[in-house]
C-alpha cells in the first residue's frame, strides 16, 4: 500500500528536485511499517501529518530565504501593524475567531496525538503490556480464576514478569481521629523491580511483603505525605490503620508514581489472593516483556496455556487472552479523529469568515494597489504585503489559541488527575507547536493570501479609474461557497446545540423529582474485604443491617435504605425479557434502566404505589419468590393500557442455558429519577437489592442533613472499618451538580454555534456592503433612468436568499446527522426533538441576512444620482 497520492504530489511540488525521490521513498517505507502495526486508517492519518510537516518545514526554509533577500521591508511590516490598529473592531473579531478555531483544533490534535502515541512516563515503559482475560465464546471480560495466575507465572517464558494490581478505596484513620477514604493500590510487590520509582524516604515493596504471615506494610505517596505528615521523614516505621488493618509505613513514593494507576497508598498483594481469587474480584493484569519481546507472542503462549487449563477442568469454558502495549487503543480512537477533523473544518470556515472581511477591506485599497503596481511593484510583492496583516493577526491568534488549549488541558489534568491514564501525555511538545504553526499558516493562506491574490488580479486601468475590475471565477466561487459553508455549519452546530440543550435543561432534566431530596443524604459505600462466594451475599446483608442500625441511631435521622441507583442519575441499562406480548413494535428483549433497591427505599422517598404493592421485607429473603416493580413511564410506553400486575420478566444473558429466573411484577410506582435527562430512558424496573460490595445508602433526616455528614462517616467506620465512605452529599445538591454539567456543555456548544453564525452574518454584511458600494455609480445611473428601489434591491436580495436557502438546507441535514450521532454515542442522553428548531434558525438567518443586505443598499439608495455618478 503506497502513501496517499496527494502527499506525493505535494512533496514533488515543494521539495528541491534532487531531494524528491529520497523523501518520497522514506515516506513510503515508514507508511508500510505503520500499516502493519496500526492498520490502514491510522497509517494514512499519521503519514498525512508527516507529509504536511515535511512540506511545512520546506516552506519555512523557502520563506526564510525570501525574507532574507528583502522581499518584505520593515516599512511594509509597520504598515500592516498600523492597519491592524486602525481597524480595531475587525482586527479584534478576526483574532478572536481565529483564536477560537485554532484553540479547538489544537486541543483535539493534542488529545488524539496522546491517544495514538501512548507511552508510560518512565524508562522501560514500552516493555509493559496490558493483559485482558476474555471468554472464548462470547468475547466478554472474565475474572481471574483459581490456578490461572500460578500456571502462567510458572510456565510462561515469553514474559519476564507477570504482575497484578487493583485499586480500592480504604479508610485511613489518622492520629487526630479523622477518617479519610483514600484511594489505595494493591500490587504485586515484585513489580517494583521493574518500576523506576525511587522512594523519597524508606524503601519500596519487596517480594517477601506479599507472602503469608508477613507483617502488613504500606507505602504512601508524596501528596499524602505532605498533606498529612508535613514531609516528616520520621513517618517511616510508624503504624497506620488502613482499611481496618494496622500497617507499618515503610517508604514514601514520589508524586510521579502513577502506574498502574493513581493512588495515595500502596500495599502488597498476597500471592494467595491471586492463587485463589475471591469471586468477582477484578484484577488488572500486566506483563513486562523481555528485550525484543512482542505482545503477540505473549498472547499466543498464555492463550495456549489457558486452553490446556480448561481441558483439565470439565465444564470450564476456555479463556481468550488479549495482550497489547499499555495504552494501545485498538482502533477506538477513530471517533476522536473524526472530532479533530470536524474541529479543523470549523477552523477553515472561521478562516473563510476572516477572508471575506479582508476581501471587503482590501477592496477599499484598490486604487492604492493600482498605483503601486503602475510604479513597478510586482504582484508577488503586493500579495506578500497584504498577507502580512493577516499573518500578524494569525500569529497573535495562534499564540492565544495555543495558550487557551494548554490552559484547558492543564485544568482537565489537575481536576481529573485520578481518572487520566498515566500514559496519556497532554503536555505541549514540538509536534503540537508544529501543528499550531501549520494550521496558523493555513488559516493565513485562506484568510490573507487568497484575498490578496484576488485583489491584485484586477485590471490596473480600471482600478485607477475607480472601476470594478475583474475577479477570476475561482475567487467568486470561493466567496459564494464560503458564505454558504459558514451558514450551513453555523446552523448545523447551533441547531444541534440548542436541541440538546433544550432536551437537557428545558425538558426532563429541568423538572423537579417528586421526592424530598433536600432531606436525604447520599452515602456511597464500598466494602474492601474479600469474601468467599458461599458467604458473600449473607455477610454483606449482615454488614448492611449493622450499618443501617448505627446510622439510624444518630439523632435527627429518620430512616435509611440501600440502593444500587441514586435517584436523579442514569440507572444501568439491563437486557430484560418480558413474558407475553406488549406493544408489537417492541422487540422481545428490552434494554431498560434497572435499579436494585433495599427495604424501605420507596417509603424513604415518600413514594406510594399507583397499582399493586411495594416490596415487603420477606421479598428480600433468598428463598422468597422473585418479584419486581415497574414505573409509570414503562406502563405508558410499553404496556399500552394493559395491566402489568402479574406479568413476569427476567434478565437476558449471553448464554441463556441455565434455569430461567422470572420476577413477577407486583406493583407500579411513580417515576423516581431512573434517568438524569431523558424521559425515554426513565421507563424502567426495580428489583430487590441482593447485596453488593459497592452501593449507596440513602439516609432520610428530619430537616437539612448537611450537619450530620461527619456523624454518618464516624458511625460507618465504627461499625465496620472495612467499609469505606467514598462520598457523602445531600441528594438535591448532587442532582443540581449533574444538571450544571449538562448546562455548561450545552451552553458551550450553543456559544460556539452562535459565534460562527454571527461571524457568518458579519462576513456576509462585509461582502454585500463592498459589492453595493462599488456599484454606487451603476445604481445612480439606474435611479436616474427611473429604476425603482425594489428593482435595484431585488438582485441583491435574491442572492442573499439563495445563500441562506442552500446553506440552511445543508445545515439542517448536517444538524440532523449530528443529532443522530449524539443520541447514539453520548453518555448523557437527551430526548428526541423535531426539526422545528432548524426551521426557526433558517428563518432567523434569512431575516438577519436580508437586513445585512438592506442596510448598505439603503445607504446607496439615499444618495442623489448626481452624487452617485461622482463617486469613485
């Protein structure tokens, strides 16, 4: 597979003749290697970037040669700066527009570059591979099973080290009695032989720390050391209660210790936990390759060993291993690449807006340009001087866009440090800087060079006489297409943003749930202990009852109830099979929001059954018949008036060969917030809570509960130190916070669309004003000959109508496509809406465009014919 034809043609046109073949040959070789490693789509993108970078460097060298020869003088540069200062409004609008476009494109490019080139931030990081266990039949993830880890570590020769880790939230009890839920990394101690993290004080973990019977130890990270211990080196050797276990702190890791994941406390993982893992324990497995090792060889050997392991255990399905370099995306970056292309498209249209403004202003200097041409100035010199102004504005905009992009990415890194993978490097590097320079020069070409070439192509004699001159058909097509593209893009973006924003804030998300959310605390809990499968459910229920009793003894608290779903958030979508027929248009398997709730959940929310009954205490017994509740939106949407009481449903599984567990619908309840935004996703089901290591405890207080948060934390810890309180907050505040996120995102997209639309109208006004002004003499003659204002206005208004009609049609189609993509991909859903918003936007754009055409034409029509005939 060869490189793209346009890339070869670009290098042949720009590179010196004696270097062309060598450059193309090198590019071909690198391109073929990329195809083998990353696939055709990614290889084409990377090769295109490299071809553009090579061309850019060649252009820079040629520009340096031209400038060094005095092609543009200092006086011309000063003239360009004076013109920018003399037109502050247009210059400011142009710089802001270009800055926004460059900032968006740079942000997207930095993200995609980080995703396409993952690299652990330490020497030897390229030897680490991620190992995932999948089911051979379904391809779904599987948990590590007994005997597998020992088999792989003893028999695998293609991997130098096989490690495991998992992150948990454990309670740390400080000397002052304060309880701090802390993210904790449990890791195989032998892994530290391959990690470059040098402890600031003390030592790291050693292989013996994971053996049975050894003294419990822990490492702390620099952040926790500074925050809680004041960087006191005497912390080494002290003991701390971590997750209910007294551990000796043996060392302090630097802040750069972020792999395999971010954590403030590191503890050794026992080998027994890997040999006999507790059911449902999700380990992250990783390996360290020997020098020259390949992930494919590791995958082949571990998969083969896994097949042999399954053969020796009848009834066990074989496992499938997926081994890849840490951070490799396996093609999941393609949607992000599309986003970057769209952002660059926005930049091109913004540059087109600026170009149209420059065209209008450059036209006012046509007589000056004609005089300079008559005095011997070459066209190339005039183009260079006219482009300098846009180049200066582009340089300012590029700097501002780069600064804004890096500020945004830095803020994201600081606020989401715990959730950003350690191999994702979002810092500024040479490639990002080159990209900014490249797109800035590209925007300069579109906004400056092309208008300058158009202005300098006119006939000198006609310009000296004040005539219209001529413009090549390419530039007329450019003007028209840019205006249409601007209108289409602005209507598409703005319409999509308004509809999403309306769906989030103007519809379902804005309504208040009929629950006392101001009186309820939402307490997120996690049980850190590993429990055997045969006692896990009963132990969790016992622990839950003890925690509920302790919390309810706090003065001011009325009741509590466990749930896997917080009202006002999005419940997980579960595939359910409903017995019998509902609506014939509905498929037999429904993906419905499903919440598992504990005893007293509905009573705590003051919810009463619409039909049937609520859950009773005996419904939570393991031997009791399985029951379910459905909410009112589900009845209205699916059952179409049929009584759901007595109907049965069950969870649909990938391998549905076991006994079918049916749940009988015993009641209908109101809608209590199974979705945060979308009423369509709120049609769902409630099932009894069966016990889980991670859940939320809803606590109802007799009044505002904010002051009770410390008492709740302390009650949970005293009852069971192994239960970590991840988060405590008032339920109403959590709902408002989610709505605020939707509001900010929707407002950002709306603002972007509005900016593009306003720039489009300004650009249209500038172009139409220029065309009407240079036709002043013609209009004066027509008025003198008796032409009416309507006859004079009609051609201009027809052109404007055509612009808006074509652009509006394309923009509406683009917007509807974006809406369908958004509904299919956004995690935060929004309800379906019609196309009325786009119709209103097209009508508004038409009104504004007609106004932009009428204002300059009206000024010309107000001039007397004699004055018009005297105009240049």
